[in-house]
C-alpha cells in the first residue's frame, strides 16, 4: 500500500507543524511507502488532490490511499478535489480518503470514531485493509447552479457567525489560546445576533417557515463546533441528513438549550426543530454568514438543495 499525504502544517494553531516530524519518524520506522505534499493557501488541497489522482491514473498505480492530515477543513478540500476529479473522469476507480486528525476541531474524527491521538489514528490507517463507503453531504445552489460537498455540516446563522468572528481573532493562531477565540466569538454572537427568515422544505413535506432563525445546521455526523453533540443519532453510514433549526431563544431558553445538550435531550425542546431526511431544501432572505466544515462562505442569501452522495473512506 502507498499513501499520499496532503498535509496542512498550519492546522490546529500550529499543532500540525509541531507533530509532523514525529509522524515522519513513525512512518520511517514502519517502512511505510508514502509521499507527502503540503498546502500553502486556501483551497490548495483541492488542486493537490486532483494532481495526485491524475498521477495515480497515469502511472496505473493500485493499492493507494490519500490521507488528509490536518483539520476538518483539510479533509473538506481533499474530498472536494476527489469529487471534482471524478466528475471529469467518471470511469476511473475512486481512490479512498483517510483522515489523520491533527487540527483543532476534528469533528469528522469524532463522528466516525477515529482516534483523536495521531499515533492511534495513524496505526488504524496502516492496519486497515479495505475501504468503507460512507455518505457525505452534497448541496446544490439553485440560484447560481453550482454545487459542493461537506463531510461534517453546512451551517447558516449562529455557528457560521462564530466561525467568522473567531477566524478574525488575534487568538486564533495561538495553539494554547486558540480555543478562547471561539468562546469570545460565541459570547459576541449571543449578545448581538438577530434572527433571520428561513423556509425549509423537508422531503415529502410541505414548507416550514421560521421568522426568527438563530441556528440552521444540516449535518452528516453527530458533532459540530469542535465536539458539540448537536444530533446524537446522526450517522455518515446512512443516506439521510439531519437538520436542526433553532428559533431565536430568550436568555433562559439559551441556558436550557446548552444544559440539555450535555444531557443529549435538547432536540425535545419546543423551540428546536429536527429533520431526518434524504433530501432537504433551504431558502433564506437577507445576507447571512454560512460555513461548510468550519470554512467560511461569506455573507449571502441561500437557496439550496441538500442530499447525500457516497465516497470510499479508509477508516
């Protein structure tokens, strides 16, 4: 088996760069055949993935795996590179993706029960002998006729606003204080966030209208936001997506929401709406921040169709 490792040394506030020399020593000690490439800018992993797949096809290599080494954003770009490559080369056999979690959030690892310690995660990768087909999220922008994919979640509103503010915090790049950038951002958004209008059409249901939406997240795994168990029953192994809509809560409702999350009973609250469907439609008005797998989408309106597609993972 040969491994192509797409490495983001900037992941985890510098944690990836710190542990990468130890990872190389581990691979050398195990006599692992691998080639590492390094991301240098946003979306670079998309291009690197397509280049790797092109070389694999040109040289007719077999028994290969692409490892995304970094955070959820690195995995997101690697998946996107694979999907874009195979859209252009539909007859080629899909090369499986694996994930080495050395970033900060690592929600995909939690959702798929991949160890968060890199030594154990890497050992599992090297001892795997076949891929597992999982379901990943796929969205279509019905206004712009574009599409994309997500391994974790697609969020509009609260979580995306937190990502936007945290990414601009001076604390974000610090390995120790980086987590506090999210805490500060959360408090800021809670105080200043205004609800927004959203229309939801679940598969085989009529339109649901929410006038004061606070959080609108569509997820393929249980976790978001660095370990928050937003949908305990969500699974990438089935072909459904889970959507959670939270209407703008009062202070006591917010406290109740946070408390019930720890008890895994928050989805029973009346101001929280949960959908488990193969297909979902979302429409908003007014510009709102969005995020995919922790990566910013900027401020915009949304008119989306969401569903799942399959891809082989080495887990």
